[in-house]
C-alpha cells in the first residue's frame, strides 16, 4: 500500500488506524519516510510501533512508497490489528 496515495478506506485496514488517523495521514501527505508519521505528529509512537512492523520503505529509487509486508501482517498479533482513532 502506498501511504501517499491510499484511500481513507484502505488506510483504515491498517492496525490502529481508524477514521481520525486515516484523515490525519491523508492531510499530512506527502511522506518521504514512514517515520514521518510520528515526526509530523500524525500518529502516536505506540501506533507507529505497530505499523512499523508491517510497513516498509519500498525501494531505493522511490523511498516514499510504503506498503504492507504480507509476512509481517500475518504474524502481527490480533491486538495490533485493531482499529482505533
């Protein structure tokens, strides 16, 4: 998933991301790195820590594209997948 172009509905599928955070993510675009979700005060550190486990910076040529790593998503605990915000 490209966090810079994902829809609100797509963002809400991420663990810990609900209505409020998905809107803040969209309003805070663009992101060059996934850690900007915290540095721009979009999500709290605890939420980012759960996202960091499944989001990766994708590629050297396009580091701003973030996507869900299916292997990490599958191993994420159900508690880290819950929606809040």
